[in-house]
């Protein structure tokens, strides 16, 4: 983690959050604290965009050297001890753990809402804004209930007219998966575009079938006329081959490619066409910034799949993932940066873990 990056979290570099704990944190942030999931996704994507811009402006985007502050574990015995305590059910032998992280809880971003929210597919096809069931929104300092999710983009920090760094001809390629990791990628694309970057975006699947918050952010780009190319378009002849060719051409000369294919919830081998995309990104030689974790890497075990992103940098959310400290993960994560997503601090403190 770079000590000069201005958005450093307050938690130590060794802090970790497992797959189950990350899901529980998101669930509680939404259900108990009232933080809309789309806001968490907005904060996550914007944080990654700001990190990418920082790395680009400081000339370190292509550097993956891990600093001492990156909290690398120095020996296999320490790693084994960490993982044993993570997996052990006896509280006396666990890591210092807060909150209930043992049960698998459905991730709030995985909740598609066709029953509660009307026909999302029809809404998408009609080109209309997506709506979510009632939730709080701040209007002139007071909360009101509304059925529509809005994302307000402030001037100045991102995309403001007074920001000279907005003017750039730098080009970034973003590849988005079918889930919430892909939703983060859509947010990243919007903020990089607002800062003047040329963004070429590729995505998988049908956005109408995405988790709700990812679908919202895909729809924002669509309403904006943002160019998006589907990697597995069923209407094209040989869609994957054509998309791979287009992706290969886009990667030439790009300053960075953002891996937003698979997040912490993914387990097992990446399915087509994601496996082919991963192999192509690795072969391109373009610096790769992975969102939350390199696609194909298991967040908890640190074990890579046959097709796993070799990231130059990893922008992970809330805290590092336990698998990052394993020797098997070191060649894949590159330089790790922790991004704050705006979850309540007391909740984060309850859910993160320390190896002591």
C-alpha cells in the first residue's frame, strides 16, 4: 500500500476480511445501517478510479514492486498459522474476529429484484432508468423516500471544470464480468471518462440480468451513450472470436487494463469467455489493475485457477483478503492497495480480522 495515496484507510496493513465477512459487512451496511448498496458500489468504483489516476500521474502504474508496508508474510509457518486460525471453529484458537463470519449470507449486491421491482429486463430493453424499491435519499438535508436511485456527481474532485487533469489522451481498457465486480467496473469507467481518459469497455452477459446495483451502473453508461462492447454477444457470428480480436486491438497502446471480471464471491475455474479474456489480458503486457482481487484467485485460500490474472496492482476493498498473504497468491496480486467504500467505521472494525 502506498503511504502517499491520500485515501488510505485507518486500519493496519495486516487487517484482513474474508469472503464471508465481506458479504456480511455489505449486508449489514445495507440492512442495518441504511447505506444503499449502490452507494457502496459508487464509493468502491470511484476509489479505484482515483487510485488509477494517482498511479498514472506518479508514473508507478507499471510498477508492481511490493513495499514493506504491503504486509507480506515472510515465511510459510506464519502463513499456515494465519490460515489455521482462520479455519478453526474453536474461538480460543481463531484469529481476533468480530461479528458472525461463519454463515454464508446472500450478498446484498447479488439480490436481483424482478419480483419487488417490476420487470428489469423490460425496463432495460426499453432504455428506461432502473428503479429500486423505496429507500432513503438526502434532499436539502432531509431524508425522503423515493423509488429511484440517483447518483450525483460532484464538481471539482472528479470531472469538475476546474480540474486541469481532466484533459488527457490516456486510454484505459476495462473488462467487466456479470456480477458486482463488473458493476464496480462500470463506475470506474464513468469516473475515468469524467477525468478525460479514453475508456474502452468490454462486458459479459446481459445487463438486464445483472445484480441490481450493477445493472443500475450499466444503465447509467447506456443512458449516457457510452460505448460498450459485449464479449459474448449472441447476435454475432463467432462473437467470442470477434470480441477477442477487438480486445486485442484495444489493449495495444493502453496505459492500463482494469480487471473487473470476478470478485471475492467467485469460486472455482473461470467460465468461458472469462478464461479466454484472462489469458489475453495476461499475454498483452499491459499493466493490469485488479478490482478487489485478481480474477481467478480464491479470496480465502489464495489458490489460483488455471486462468488467473497476473495483476500489476490490486485495489481491494475494506481490507486485504486472507489469501493475499499466501505464497501461492504473491505472483498474482502485485502491489496491493486498500480502498475505503464508505461502510460505517464501527461496522468495519467489527468485521475485519487481525492475525494476533
